[in-house]
C-alpha cells in the first residue's frame, strides 16, 4: 500500500545551519505531498504542499520539491532558527487517504 | 475562526470505563477523521467519514466507534478503555479531494490506567 518513509531523528542543529529532512514515498497512484509541523502540545499544522511532479512547495523559508523520478519530497531550509524546533511529518494523500511518516524531531540550539 | 475543536484536552480513565472524545469543525468540510499518535509510530488512522451518515474504518479501528450525524461533529467513542489505548488523539477535517490538506485539532491526551 501507499506509504511514506522519512529520516529518523532526532536532528540537532545550531542556529543558522542548513536543514535537510529526507522523505521518500511509495504510491500506486498520483499522490499530493505535504509537510506538516507539530509544536509541543499542539496539533499538526500544514507547512507546505505540492500536488504534482516538479512542483515546489514553500513557506516560512522551508522548501520541498516533488521529485517523481526519485519518489522523494525532501524538506530544506537554508538557515534554521531556534523557533523552528518542532516535529516534522511528511505525508502523502491519494483520494481522501492521507498517510504520514513517523516524524522527525528537530532541535535548534542558539 | 475556530477551525477544528477537540474536547477534552486531557483525560484519565480506568480500564473498562467508556468515554467520548468530541470533535467539531466549522469549515463545512465533508471529510473528517480520527488519528492516534504514539511515540515513534507517526499518526495512525482510526476511523473516517466522507459526509454525514457515512463512516468507515481506518488502519486501527478496534475498540473505537464513531458516528457522523451532522457535517460539523464527529465524536469518537471508547466503549471499554484498555491501557493500549493510552495515546494522543487528533481529529482532522478537509474538503474532499487529493489536493486539500487536513486541518487538525489540538489533540486529546488520554491515559488509561
């Protein structure tokens, strides 16, 4: 079945470092891809999305490109801040079925 | 704009007790769902609904019941709580279709002793 595999954490970076969180997917159809962020004690919030191959989603300095040839949707940010510390989830959606990765915890130290 | 509202935020139950987790959305979304979140396992789908009067099972439905009498509300019932149901529960909603993201509530942290 459809599934998402993302980089296991935790990831610890210094402020202003470059961030990559890897995400690959398996899908029989043509999924839309999403990144969600979860801050402590809160629900998941949509960070960005891409709905077809070669689309780039971006928000708050984060970017991810839908790569059909490598079935990937890696999350990147050029310069992380302490406020980016959170858990990040990659997800795919086909019809109404949304599947999530296990989540990657990011800690950014000043 | 409230979005998705879940109550309660925290709950402690004894084994065998029953309870209902409430979920309401004010975005007129057709699709609603319940997930549980456990450490290292991401989110797993319990039940979902594509409209009033229609519900279906997700990945981990055992021990849970749902109903959808209105578009706005989608309660989750635990009939006889077990320690294995200790988890954080999230309700989510969206418009129908591939491109629509899920909107999440803030979760209910349930402990079963």
